């Protein structure tokens, strides 16, 4: 169940990146902060378990920073949306 909730957060982050200009800056900041916290946890636990290629955590890190500073990289929104849909399907 928690995986589905985190997957929903990824989808919201991806949609926020796609429509960056339409969302208020406060919304983008808080969604980015949540994604960034999730990314730090993911990358840190990956490093502690000696798994340095946790690319899903690194994607979250890039997306969180992009949302906090309100900049967009072309097609970056696709990564969290695909990751979120996968997490929701597996989590349910």
C-alpha cells in the first residue's frame, strides 16, 4: 500500500514537471521537497547496502531538485511517471 502511495507521488511529480508553468511555486516546492526526501532515503539506503547503481533514487533526486528550483529538463517528466505507474501496479 505504501508503495502505491509513493508511486502516486511520483506521478504527481512527473505531471508537475510537464506542466511546470501552470502550478503555483509553493506546490512545486513542497512536492519537490517530498520527492527529494524520498530520494535521499533511497540513495542513502542503497549506498549503505553497497548498491551504488540505484538509478530510481537518483531519478528522484534529479526530479526533486528540478521541482524545488522550478526548472525543467526536456522529457524528464517521463521518468517519474513511468516509475510511479510501475510502483502503483506493483504496490496494489
